[in-house]
C-alpha cells in the first residue's frame, strides 16, 4: 500500500560499518516503517525496493566518514531525492534530545524528522565523469 497520498514521505538513515537503520515517516511525523539492513549491495537493493513503494520521498543520510559513500552513491544513481547531512548538524540534533539514549534506530527517526524542519543548506557531492562522487560542496 502506498501511504504517501498527497503527503511527502521522509526517510532517515543511520549508517554503521556493517548495517544501516532506516525510518520512514509521513508529513505528520507518524512512523510508517523502520528496519535494519546490511550495508552492502544486497541491503541497498532491498532498501530501494522498500522505498519505491512510496511517492514524494526525501531521504536524509548523515555524512559518516566513509560509511555513507556507497549507499549515497547507490541512491543517487537510482535517482533518489537524498540530502547529505553535515555530522555537526546531526550531532546537535542528537544532543538536544531529552533522553540521551543513543541507538541507530532512534537516530534514523530523528534524521527523518529533522529533514522536515531543516533549512535548505544542503551538502551535495558532484558526479564526475568517472561516475564517482568525490567533490563535496555547500
């Protein structure tokens, strides 16, 4: 079932070395779906299959050293609307929570909620001619 209707759907992704947590929410901050997938091509294709069920999607992913690069590149190559978040932004977001629990499940939901209220100061990676993403710019 496509829950998006006339609403925007927001997806937050919290990455780790071997896995990533995702959380899909709607414009009213209701959690639609969440899960954990392996941080490899099989996990990426499963994630793409999951999000293709929805329309009007915006995805937020934290820039995490090298861990985000493969998933970010995969999603860009599959024409996903993705925002690469500065880790300083998300650190402030996480530290502002009343409960100081730190889990990737909580972080993924917080990132999804954050991209709803975030200003448009987006960091992007430019695609060069060799189909890699190397140049960061603001």
